[in-house]
C-alpha cells in the first residue's frame, strides 16, 4: 500500500523558486518510481516578496499548513530591500524554528573523492561528518533583546537542561544510525568551551550523562577553537559533532567552505515532531533570474528530507532513495561537466538539475 506524505513547500525569494522547481521535479519523479510512498506538495505563501505585497511574512494559515505537514521543504527567503519595520531581515524560517521547537540544526559536511575543495586532502581521503547546532538558545537566546546602555552591552548565553537533553539524545541517535548504516564509527564529540564558561561545563555534564546510555558508541569532547583547527587539518576524523548555537553557526560556515561553497551545503532543523529542510545559503538576489543558481544545496536538502522521513516512518525505500539522490549529485559533481559557475563550471541551474535526473534514471 502506498503511503502519502504531505510536504509543505516554501518556494522562497530571489533564487528560491529557481532551485525549488527542479528539486520538486526530482522528488516527484523518485516518488512516482517508488513502490511504497507518494509525496503531496502544498505551497503555503510566505517570504519577503509576500511581506512586501501583504505585510505578512508568514501568515497564520501558512504556519498551520507547515505544522500539519509531515515535513517542510524551504528554499532561501529574504530580500535586501525588504525588511520588517524594526529593520531586521524577513525570516519566516526563524519563526518556524521557534514555533515548531526545532532545536537541532543538522549540517552534514561531505566531500567525496574527486570533488574540489580548498583543502589539499591526502589521496583517498574523504570527509563525511555531521555538525549538530543547537538552534533555539545558547548565545542567540537574547537575539534582538540584549541590554544596551551608553557604556555597556550585554547578551545572555542560555543552556537549558530540557533542550540540551533532547539535543544530545538526538546526536547519539544519529551517530547510532550512521554506525548501523556504515557511514561512521559511532562517535559523538561535544564541542564547547567548558574550560572557561560555567554554562559549557553544564552543557558537557549533560552530554556525559546522555553518553552513559550508549555503551555501543564513543563519546568525547573538544574545545571549539581546537575543533576549528581540526576541521581544516584532519576533517576526516569527525563523525557527529554537537555544539551550542553560536559555535555551530560559525563552524557550519567553515563546513560549507570545506565542501566547496554554500551552493553545496544542505541543512535540516529538526525537533521532536517537525522538521524543516533548506539550503544553508540565502536568496542570492545578485544572481536571481539568470539561471546561474546552483540547485545542489536545495536538492541535497530534499535528499535529507527523504532520509529523515524514511527513518521516522520506518520506510527503508525512502531512506534508500534519499541516499541514492545524494550519491547522484555527488556523481555529477565529481564528473564535473554539469556544474554551475560557483563551483567552477559553466552549466545553468536547469542543466545541473537535469544531470542529476539522468544520473538517477538513465542507466
Ligand atoms: P543570508 O543573509 O540570507 O544568509 P547572504 O547575504 O549571506 O544571505 P547569500 O544569499 O547566501 O548571502 O549569498 C552569498 C553569495 O553566495 C552571493 O554572492 C550569492 O550569489 C552566492 N550564492 C548563494 N547561494 C548560491 C547558489 N545556490 N548558487 C550560486 N551562488 C550562490
Ligand atoms: Mg548569510
């Protein structure tokens, strides 16, 4: 029997719609070719252009559609000249993260043999680790609400037991899945600054308590500064990294750099019941409408969605389709003819996306 999953699709601003269209086409083709699952796409309005037209960046009805969906697929949102009245950027993705309590920001960092990277990796070395960034508190807790007087400004670093325990449980579960599927050795590293901040000592203490529940996995710690160094010097050494919000913000851009750029970096924001999948990059208004956008980060986010749905609903066909899709993109990147300008090619968005379809469906 075919199971149908409803997907809330936010097409976004700038290059958003240009990279979402081929992504949906690929997902539709994969689900049509599957035996067990179907995808139903809904497109609730949201974003900066919608705000400019209506004064709402994420209407309540769109939030409801997202809340009721099995998963949320989101393209880049925001435009430089459209802002909220207080001057901040239009960011419905942050409203979703808060409302749906998406505490785990998942940033896979992968680089297969044959792909270009700013690093000179030793022959045969590949990168395949996952950075998990706490996404609801940490140093972003007072975002926009810090205290500023004439001579001082203060922000708060919040580490709560509730969120940290869920975060670490998520990290160890992911490491276990990776171990079971042969992707990693089953190791979780807590990235902090526990030598200086009591909040991080607390963070680490909860990490250790969670680690004790997984005798089949390895747990260790690293300071964030050393982690930045090792991400450049021996990035093949990591499996699952879990860290605070601001540290994760910075390290995930470093991770995107290792992979060869923002156009290749997918992400997921995951909670207990909901998940949003989106590229790490913004709406790139400078190249919108020219067919230059790299669709791979968006398509890779779709692959992550399939894997997540497959694991959550015990549907191995979906999980496999997610990894097949990721591998098809990696094949196209390694082959090198059908890649966009940002990663050294000359192909258009359409040609790059079609090459992925060919890798999937043309034997
Ligand atoms: P945000 O604040 O939303 O993160 P940003 O201003 O930091 O946005 P992006 O929109 O991510 O920046 O763009 C940064 C640079 O990377 C731009 O020059 C943009 O053209 C380029 N870029 C981003 N995404 C892509 C993509 N998918 N394909 C090609 N180039 C991209
Ligand atoms: Mg940015």
